[in-house]
């Protein structure tokens, strides 16, 4: 049976027996959705193992109205073990991170056009039972250029929607294709930003939101290119850097300034063309909970210190620009809703996942509201 999150209105396919499940029951081992995609956990800095030596955040977006209340709960039912997504083996040591192959080119020179991506997702949805889609079939069916299909699949994989090897939908990709194929919902954008910017494998995307915008002074787009050119010298050829670096930077800036991600208001530009990040606090609570469960299970632990998560690269707090105080407020709200525990007694300041809950359930509940 499929896990369900119950609502008072009784969404189709969900159980109506509210609060029947014991919050203490279930399987303590949570499921991580992107074990083979996100490359978690991440090192402190992308550039720490390179051979060469090497504005204040603003509050924005109040919490959305009409969010699910504490009256909602999650009912866990038995799963078919074959449908489980395996958790990623622990990669806490730097040596494990070194095995992660980072992707220099996510965009391959194309921009993130969600209407074009929707054509890819639609085709994969219509053929969701196949084990693998060839690029030739995608090219012929969508009418897009072969190189563009390749790039859109790469972008979809970077956001955790597509399995790059077989070019089929991931569990979240299937949810998105069924419920928000043009990626217009705020919760969808929140989740995809978390995955794209939080995945160590996505070289530039990860570094921009976990180092460049958090630790460096505000820079122009040209300054970004100079910054990466300097830090990547010796790791990639000068020819590769010169040809592809400007395209990847343009892809990120365009996605957050001119495409769907601009709804998050994360990336801003000053009058003198300097790029800076604004703090985002307007989360859908179900989606934020899904991020926390995904991030913590990536470390294979049900516990996480609030202060550590707020400063850890790839965490929800880091990629959305939350300081410890702002992040703690979000956690307190989720605790009040009964979706996780925020433990503060005896000088504790930690998040504890609840047994039996899973990332995919929270995302399914979001799309079922």
C-alpha cells in the first residue's frame, strides 16, 4: 500500500482515520529520494581539495496563508519493499566525497525553459512504465533539437526529476509531471531549488548558493566568472573553462532572474549590477519538512543539531539563506505541527525525525492539498 498523509477534506486515495497512527511507531530508517543524484553530504567548500591555493541578507516573503494545520497527520501503512528507495551509504569522510563526479556542464549552453522541460516530462509520464527512454525517441517525439533534449534531461537530472542513466522519471519527477508539469507552484520551486543548489554534484549551482553568495562580497556576473576561473584553474583545462564557464553562469543567473525561479526572489541585482541573495522564509511547511527529512537521511541519522544544519553546505537553511535564528523559527513551527521533534530540554538544540515518516510522503501531501 502507498503511504498517505491525511486531510480533513478527505483527498482521494488517503485514509480518513485521522490520528489513528501512533507517532512513535514505524520504521526509523527514512528514505532518501536522491541517493544516486544529490551526492550528499557535501564538503565545507567545493574548492577545498583543488590543487591550486586559493550584503547582508534581507527578510522576505511572509509565511503563506491557508497552510495545512496541526490537525493533519501522517498515516503510515505497510510498503512493498520493492518500491522503497534505497538510502545512500554514508559519505561523511572527505575521501568519499572525492568519489563524487561533479558535473561541469549542467546546461550545455541552454537556458532553463520550463515549458520545454515540460515536454520532456510529459513524454516520460506517458511512457512511465518503460525502463529506459532513448534520446532518439525523446528527440523524435518532442520535436526539440537533439542537443536541446540532452540539455533538458541534464537539467531535469540536476533537479532530481529525471534519472540520467535511463532518462525516466524519479518518484518526485512523477509527482511533478502529474501535478505541476510547468513547475509554477511555489512549493515545487522551493523543492527544485533545494535539490539543484544543494547537490554537490552540480558544480556551479552548488558553489554559487553555498559559498559565493554566502561568504564572498557581492559581485557582478563578470566577477563571478573571474572568481570561478581563478579557483578552477588547474582542475579543468583553460579551453574548457573559457568555453563553458560563461554559459553555466548565465544559466544560473537567468534561471533566478528571468525564469520560474525568480518567484522565490532569492537572487537580486543592485543598481551597480552586483548580484546578492535575499533570505527566503515563505516556505510551504510540508515542502520544508520534506527537505529536512531528505537532508538528515542523507547523513543516515535521525538527529541533527540546528546550529550545524544552519551552516552546513547543501542544507535547506544554507541554500535559502537562513541564519540560525530564522531556521529555528521554521523548525519550531514544524514541531508544533507534529511532523518532527525540536528538542530543547537539557541544553539540547536539535531536530529529531519521527519514525516512519518519509520525504516522499510530505511531497505527496503537498501536491494533494
